[in-house]
């Protein structure tokens, strides 16, 4: 949020966290479902064990894009994070309609496409 604000982002920024009323001067909503409108993208900055639940909430609210900053999805190729990685993949693959997510990260084979002018 701080990066968006200091870079001069002109769009609306909404914070979601049930423990706070305000974050960096922005009103904080207790849940994604409480947002006043559907946003273009959600940035998930939560523990890996809750990240998929947050994505479920975002998709249910009509949000079509997400960036997950969480670690703990089996980046080392083993451990309990692999099950989280499978759940994350199934969430992405289950999306229908115009939403075509591009997962990225240490275990992803995809790389983002840079739009013209970016």
C-alpha cells in the first residue's frame, strides 16, 4: 500500500484486516465481502495457511486478479506446503469465464507478460 501511495497511484486502495480500523491512512475493512465495490486486484499478504481462504473470498466477491506474497507453498519441493500449493493450483484452475490467472513464484513455470507501456 505504501508503494502505491508514494508512487502516485490514483485509484482507490482498500485495506482488509479484521484487527484494524485503518492502515496507512486508508479505512480498513474486516473482510473482502465488506468492500464497497469490486476491485481489480487483491494483494494477499497473509500466512500461507490462510492465503487460499483469502483467494476464495476474493473470487466470491468478483475480484479477477490476485497477487499472493505468501511463502510456504512447498518452495523447497517437500513438506506441508506442497498440499497448500496443490490447493492454490486447483483454485486457479477452477476459475472460469474471462479470468485467466497467471500464477508466479518459485515453483511456477510461468513468467509475467509485461504490458506495453509498463
